[in-house]
C-alpha cells in the first residue's frame, strides 16, 4: 500500500458563524482514517477564533475549538494561528503577552502563533492545500 497524500488545511471561518470549522474537522478526520497525513492546520482571519482558550459555547452547542484541540493533539498535527489575524482578534500567546505587556494570554493548546511563512511552507511541502472559508 502506498503512503497517503499530505495536506495542509486552511480555515478562515469562525466557529459559530460559519460551517468552515466543522466541515474542516470532518474532512480532517476522514483524511486520517483513509491513511493520509495532515502537515498542519493554518488558521487565518476569523478562523483564529478556534485557537482562543476563552471560547465557551453554551452546553447545548458543539465545542468546535475544544474538538479541534483534541484532534490536533491526538494526531500530533501542528495547529498554527496567523499572528496578524490573532493579535487583531485579541488572541495572544505568552511571547506576545510579554512583548506587548498584556495582563494575560489566551492561546489554546496545542496551537502556536506564527506568520504567513507557515502557510507558505504548507503550500510548498504538502501535496494538497484545502481551504475552508467562512461566509462573507
């Protein structure tokens, strides 16, 4: 059996205002089940809300940020939030907290904050790059 393809997934839609995160998660689970590899999941624009540790959905709604964090950790898949998108939306890690002298940080584990170079790297290294956009 030949090895599967490698994928980079890019999510630009917010968890509760678009279907992008849930569609991307179902797709990612199907990829892994089919023997493919996900190089990274890159969050951009409103998609960075998936990386907020402060998101708390009502108890009768799915916890998309939590489900994504679990998926990434279980599959040892890097999750990257675009630094410009994250900072604009108040999502910071410990490094940015110190840099801007903020009182707290709220980046959800296992995400990291990085620049568009991570997106470029995914485009170069992956066999396929798939985008999951939010509605405009």
